[in-house]
C-alpha cells in the first residue's frame, strides 16, 4: 500500500507514534487496515477529536512543520536526558550517543571514524 509523502516523512521521523500515522494520512489514502484507537490519557475525547480534526484540515506544509517541531523537541529532550545521565560526557559525546541510539551502531561507528579524521 502506498500512502502520501507526508505519511512517509512522518513515518521516518516518528515511526513509533501511530497517532500521527492516522492523523497525517489523507482520508482517501488511509484504509481501515491502519485504523488505530485514539485515546490520550490526559486529553478529553472531544478535545482529542478536535485536535485530530484540525490536524487533518491543516495543509501538508503545516503538518510537516508540526512533525519537524515534534521531532526536534523529542531529540532535544533525549539529549538533555543523556546529559543528566552522563554528566562526565561532553556535549559532543552525548550527541554521538544519541545518534547511535537513533541510527544504529554501524552508522555511528562510521561517523566517529570520520570525525576522528578531521
């Protein structure tokens, strides 16, 4: 099945958040096979329904912007958490470790080797 390009961006950036999978797919490309029960623990169902409605009505550029901001926030929080867990690490070490967590050891090893050459 092929969904929209917005879905692909969202799938790459927030691969574990199924809510955005449903919200960002346009109604004509979204199938019942991908249906997800939405119920936030801290949001009233009517408020959640309104949020979803507004996201669906937003254009692709707005949804993509939201996706990028959420991704940036998640990475920033992850980096801050690593800095708290490892106060003896430099910022560069924390960033490389986060890169490894997100992209795997093999690619992180290549990045470290490349940085060592510079």
